[in-house]
């Protein structure tokens, strides 16, 4: 699961957002197919400028993953900086944030771990990189 | 045509062997890719930038591959874990991500997350109930109202499905209209049994009229509209008379459209009665 997906996921029961991540295994997959592109064509830049990213989700996701990224992906991923508030296109740190976002949202994968709804502590497991969001029929009203 | 929907839950039907079979069957791959391309066409996306698409019932990721080739990023949902396992092994899947979820229980996303949504050969599964707690209509409404929430305003959704009966298509369109969607069912190749495909095209725009189906002369399909959806479609069967001239001409026409070559020409003798003594 990428942080891009985490950014859109909310608890299907309580609509709590963002879900808390506890990761036990993560992976960095660098892919040439994901290289930042020029202008409008760049997906991350587009997400930022069209306000499709939920900044609280980005900040929350990075807070949850920071420790394990710094421990397990040492040497591969470095220098990710996520400001507390969403930067504007004319901020000096804007390009740097875009670079960080590119790695954080697209190239880091959570392989094993859990997603936790912080309002009722319901746990959704992540196994083999796929979060299990299945609900029991009893859980829905 | 066999209908796996009648055998039980999708998660049970698409087990490991079935999922692998599905993913390596070249006929399946061809059909799925073709349907996905058509769905993308009906989606009418703004392609000046990469879109973020939701794929409900993504299966082994055959449709995702097409989305990727078109330059889009996607998230796929499926109820079968075995299908998802096959999908996650796919190496080319660099722009897609997966989640295990049952669409009948809503969608686990925050509002206005996606630029568009496609679903290939999945929606008909919602018309069947596999436990006493599953009510098809309730599951359909739950799915559509969740869908209404997760799409960006102005986005569209295209869902290709295989209705078993015309009533199913009506039920599905009614449920979509109930939550506020406009749109309708586009039927491609309505005269062919094999190539015939149903696409439910949904939009937020009240005045949206669905594009025409491929190779169809008559307007076929059911329109989703809050005003007409409540009306029941009555099927009136004509009795007696039998083979009139119109009937014969229509039948020949259908056969020609299907591509039969040995269809007799229409002449002034078509449908005429023979003399009593012959």
C-alpha cells in the first residue's frame, strides 16, 4: 500500500480520517515509470495544485512512518521533509516538498502492518501490501 | 452462457486456481482490455493531466494495465483476495494500488478522492444474495451512494456489467438514480449475443445524455432518470398472427447485422402467401 492510497482511505465505519499506520515491513521501489514529469503532466504536482491531497493525511502518514523509514530504508530514502502546513507554489521550499512527496506517496510501500481507526480502535490488517478493508455484514447498520 | 454469480460469493468463486486461470486466459485478457478501453472512452476524461481512477472489482489487474498504459494512476478494490494476490504479482503495476473490500458495504474513501471510476464485469455480483443478511437492493444503494461521495464533482463513472435479465438492468439503474446520479445504460452491439455489452454511464450533470452505443440503429437501453425510473416497464406480448411480413424482414435484418451471409434478399414475394394449391 502506498501513502497515496492511504491519503484517500478513511474508516468505512466511522469516517475517521486519517487512519493511523503501524508498519512492520516497508519497501522502497524506485521506478522509472514514476519519474516526475514536466508541468501539468506530473501527477504529484497536479495533486497539489488541484487540491486533491488531504494535507492532514500526508502529515499523519509521514509521522507514522518516519521512524521505520529512517531505520529500514537508510541509504535508500533520505531527506524527506514534510511541512506541517501545505506549501504554496511560490514558497521557496515548494520544489523540495514536491520531491519528498514523490518518494513518500509513490515509492514507499507498506507491505505488512495495520491501519487503525483512532475513534474506535478497529484494526484493518495490511498483508502482502494489500490492506484488508472488508467489513462484516453485522458491522454495517 | 454460464453465470458464475449463481454459484455463490465472488470471493469463493475466484479462488487461487480460478484467479490464475482468469489471468492467463488470452481470450479473457483480450476481452477485458477491449472493454476497459471502451469504458475509458465513455468516461471522457480530461487527459491533459494524469487522472486518479478508482477501479471497483479490479480482479487480477487486467483493467488496471489499460489504465496505466493510458497514463493514469489507479486504486483497485476487489472482494477476492486470491485475485488481488495475482494482481500484486504483476510487475508492470507501477501506478496502481490495491485494497481488499466488498463494494456492497460502501467504499472506504474520503469524499471527492477520484477523477473517475470504472468497474469491469463486477456490478452484476451485487444482484445476488449469498446470505440472509445480504439484500441486493440495499447493497446496490449503499454502493451507489458511497460512489456519489468519493467522486470529484464533475467526474463520471462507467460500469460495464452483465445483466441476467432486463429487470436487473432496471434495478441497477433505479438504484443509481435514487442516490442522485444522472446517466443511463449504453448497449454496444445489441444485436449480437456474444459481443453485446452493457455500460452504465453515470454523471453528476442532470442534463447529461448518454453517448450512443456502438453499431446500434435503434435507441436501446434503459435511461436513468428520477422521473422515469419509477415507472414499470411493461412487456406486452402479441398473440396469434404469427409470421407477418414485418416479422420476416426484421428477422432477416437481425441476421444480416450479425454477419450471416446466406440471408435471402427482400423481394416483392417476401412474406406472401402461397396459392392454396401448390
